């Protein structure tokens, strides 16, 4: 049986990435020059896959002695958790890049301030992670970053990648500490910062008083061109003798709000349940969407449990509105959702912070096409 060519729930490899060649060329060139880059874009647009699996991997191949340091800050709530993530990422990076002669003592040095902790995962596998001296987490963070300079002085090339960076926004002192540590890095060390919540990143990087004002080159991952996506989808379906017209590929792209992960989900469903006449037309696409939404019903309800009844009502009203929500504070919405003006304001902020909604020039849009369809169908 043929492997599903529409992977989801995973970082994807180079051959599965549709387009992004402009972003790839630009970021690769910048890090080669030792520059700093801020990569941002909506959720599930391929940022981590491209940077980690393609750009960083190729950069490392070109360098003689090289370390890629990758840390994901998703969900961190305080500076202790931030430092623990950085420490674990540090030990992971060094482990993966052995043997790098002559840096052994540096590693031992930095790891001395951490206590190894053995954990047993749900599936029974033991894993070793590092716990840090909780009394001085920021000190450990400075120490870890200063070791990058030591490594660099020993002719080790380093690429630092910090993912979901917006998560530190609002954590006491954290932005200041990162600003300081990044400023004290050797200026030749390239750094890529990534994030998926544009409004928070803009508070951190573009407001005049922001901690990272004028830091690095900014690269936005925006929607992929309709035609490029059509070629990608058509080729993959053609391999199993399924046909898709350009117009029908637009039906898929628009229904999925042009989000690559959502597009992969519906295409994966069609790939596993091909139409008997081998033609993927608009009727079959709508049928597939219905089945997909039905199949994900309980998982979606589970996800929705984190929201209050009022938030749930607002999401449902917005979903049924169709396209862009131009005026979320409209009287009709307030009445239908049974919320006050200030209540609605708070809900919209929460939905934006949780990346349920994105604010675009014209108004608010849903991030997740399948969540939107779920609300339309089941509320
Ligand atoms: N350019 C693309 N071509 C094909 N599939 C893509 C592309 N970009 C994203 N995807 C799909 O999105 C999923 C998530 O990709 P990835 O984690 O790299 O995105 P991300 O932008 O880092 O997301 P997040 O903001 O949630 O971290 C992949 O498993 C794949 O299904
Ligand atoms: Mg990511």
C-alpha cells in the first residue's frame, strides 16, 4: 500500500513541503551571514518543519564543527520552566552533535548546575532530563547562553533557534533577560526566533518600546499561492490515478482557509477514501469535509471543553457568520451570545490569545477551518 502523501501531526520533511522556497532562500542566506531572523506566521504553516528539518539541517552539513541549538518554549509559564527547557535543549543539542572534540569540559561545566532526573514515560520508556537550581533560574539561563560564546571561541559554529518565542511575553522579567542574553552573544552567532501569534510578537518586536524593537530581519509565512498548491495536490493525487481540476483545488484551499495542515487533513481523508469514479470534484470534496468533521467530533468537543459557555456561544456565532468578522461588537452578536460589550471584548482578546481567531486587516478570521466547520455543524 502507498504511503499517505499528506502527513499531519508531525514535522514534515523537505519533499513534503509545498513551496516556501522564497522563505527558505532568504533565511538560509541570513544565517550564513551570522544574522538574526524573526520568523512568524499563522499556526501550521510549516515554520518549524522548514527551519528545523531543512534550513538548520543543511546549514549544519555545510559547517565543519557545528551545533544546532533548538528550543521550543510552547506553554512555558514561568522563568524556571523557560530555563529548564533551555537546559534540556542544550544537553540534547550536545548529545546529538557528539563527538565535538575539545568541548567536553565546557559541557561538564555547564551541566554541573543541573540535577539529572529520571522519568518514566506513559509507555514505560525511561527518559533522563535535567532539573535546575530553582533558586536562581535566570542565573542558569545567563550561564547557558554564555557557554555558546565559549563554544564559538573554540571554533564550533552555532545556530540558535528559539521556537514559540511569544510564550515568554508577560512572564515577569523574561523578555529583559532574553534581550540581555541575546545582546551578549557573540555577534557572529546566527539566531532564528519563531512564533505563531503575530499580535503578541508585534508587541515584543515592533512597538517602539518593545524589548526586541528593531531586532533582526522579519520573515512572514503567508498563504501559499493557489497555483503552487494546485500543482502540489494534483501531483500527489495523480500518483494514485485520482484527478483534481484547478477549480476544485480552489474549493479545497478555500474551505480549509488556505491552511496547509487543514488542507493535508482533508486530502489525507480523500486519499484513504477515494471516489469510485476517480474524480475529486466539488460534491466529493464537500462530502469528504462532512465525514472528516464527523470523524473528529469527539476530539473537537474535548478541545472545546477548555472554553466557557459564553466563549463557546461567541465562537459558534462567529463560525456561522461565514467569512470575515468585521465588527465583533455588533449588537446582533451581543444579543445572540447574551454577553455585554465588555464581556465580548474580553472574549475576543482571549480567542485571539489562544490563536482561535486571527486579526487581519478586514476583521477577525478563524485559524482552524475544521473547528469552524465543527461549530457550524454541531452548534
Ligand atoms: N508548506 C507546507 N506544505 C505541506 N504541508 C504543510 C506545509 N506547512 C505546514 N504543513 C502541514 O502543517 C503541519 C504542521 O507543520 P509545522 O509544525 O512545521 O508548522 P508550524 O508553522 O511550525 O506550526 P505551529 O505554529 O503550530 O508551530 C504539518 O504536519 C503539515 O501537515
Ligand atoms: Mg512550529
